[in-house]
C-alpha cells in the first residue's frame, strides 16, 4: 500500500479503556471477550480490521469507538442524532480516544443492522423545507428505500464517502455479494490513497485481504495482531473451497 500523498498518519491513533471507571468486569459490555482484557487498542493509519466469533463483542467495541468519537449509536454522520431504540452500551463513555493533529473532512459510521433506520432518517430530514440541497443528493439522488440493501450500501460508499474521511463500518459484507465486496475494496483503496482511514468489524475473508491492513483478531488475551493467512476466516474458507464435498460429508455424518 503506497502512503497517502497527504499524510501517512490516521485521524484516530488508539482507544484506551478507562479501566478504573469500570464498576464491574462481570457485567455487559465489560464482560465481553473483546472488552474485558482491553487496555489500549492501537489503530492503523489506513485500515484496521476487528475480527472475532459471533458474540465476542467486536461490533459492541466498534459501536463504543463510534460513540466515543461523537457518532450516533445507530449510525450515520456526526450530524445524525436520531434514536429509534436506546440499545447501545455504555462502553463509549469509558473509552479515551487518542487523535492525531489531522481532522477528517468527512466521516460516517455504517452498521448493517440499523442502516434501514439511517435511510429512514434521511428521508425524514429531506421532507423538512430547507434552502439547501436534499440530503439524499449526497447519497446518489435515489431513495435508499427504493434500492436493494446492497445497492443502497454501495450508493452510500460511492457517493457519500469522500477523501480525507474517517469511516467506521460494522459488517458491511452483510449486504454485499462477493463481487460487490470487491467493488467496496476498490473504493476503499481509492479513499485510502486520498488520505482516509477505515476501522472495520468484519467476518469477510474477501475484505480483510486488503493489503497491509492491520487485522486485530480475538484470542485468549483479547485482540491482537494476526496475519491474514492465520485468521480462522481464511483457513476455513480455503479448506472448504479446496474440498467442499469432503467438508459436507464430515458435517452431515
């Protein structure tokens, strides 16, 4: 990965858990495997992947980072302040963010599970009379409710995301076919070359193949760097593709 011509430092350098302010590590969200041992989480200047099994707390950790950075817990830009349901954890208030001198020109928190709510909020805001252009114009000009889930995801990334941006993505592959995941990778690379930073929670071996990214995998002692080829996602996918019928026979015995 060649460095951005603007600056090789990211906007967010690390996040630290204020452990002395945690009342108990036996209660949610502090009892989660991704959170309980957390001290300081260093973040790559371009792309950081957070990977782990379902229930490990990677999405909760990403949500906490987003809230600590000033995003709405349900997603959107920092200007979104709607709340469909107050279901986010208190983790964000227990994180201390270390920032570089750089400030993003734009930013967005994208989470698959509440993207419908973000699209609904955009439509609601566009119905309010205002002299400025419609918000949906920045998302491709077509209502995201009039597109498939995957199409609206890509419309967001291709139209709303811009250079020198900070982007937090929670399992973006949930709405995307393998081919569309490759489209996302190409757009990510373009934005990284333009000085952007991504922090992504994912299960996708396609996305986490992005070159020179930092992959933080959940192990016995919490999150730690792991090589792409050593991730369970890569190993299981390779094993399955090399011998799908054999895997099926073993599973169905």
